[in-house]
C-alpha cells in the first residue's frame, strides 16, 4: 500500500511540474503595427498611429497599446481562428472595413492559430497589415 501511495504522489508531482514548465515556456507574442487609419475596438475609437498588440496566451488576453493620444484596451480571447495561415516569419493584423469604418478583427502571429476578436456580419472588406513580430 505504501508503494502505491508513493507512486501516486510521484505521478501527481510530475504532472504538476509539467504544468508549471509549460506555463514558464509560454511566451507572449507582440505585434507592432503602424495603422494608417482610425479604427474601432468594441465601442472605442482609436486614431491612426503606432500600436503594440500583446497576445498573452497563458491568460488568453490581448492588450492593445497605442501612443499618447490613443487609449489602451484589454480584450479576452474567446475565439481562435482555425489553423495557422501564417509562415514562420509572417505576422499580420486584419481589419474589417465597411465604407470608411475599420474594425480590428483578427491577429495572426507566426506559426500559431489566429485570434478572432470581432466579426462583421454582412458585406465587408478585409484590410490586411503585415506587421513586425516579437516575443516577450
């Protein structure tokens, strides 16, 4: 009976260490975009400018940070776009465009599933910006 308990305790400890190790190696993806037009996220409007979009995979959170005249916003990731359609070096940000209104829609970092932040129903166009990618 003692051997079974010891084996069970060692198994639980090993699984716990694996969980901690996987979180330790999870890195944030950072997309840096120069957005040449004003755009919307939820009900907020953001001016054209330089933005950092930080993807925190462990907490399933995206933080969009702009310059001094742009608000910062934090979004929770609820939908992953199916299968990566980026390469090892390609990163891009997608905006849905209706008329002259742009809405942040998708984020794509290299070699991972994309993040769907917003979907416009009905007729719209996509504006794709290829952006700089980094890791934190």
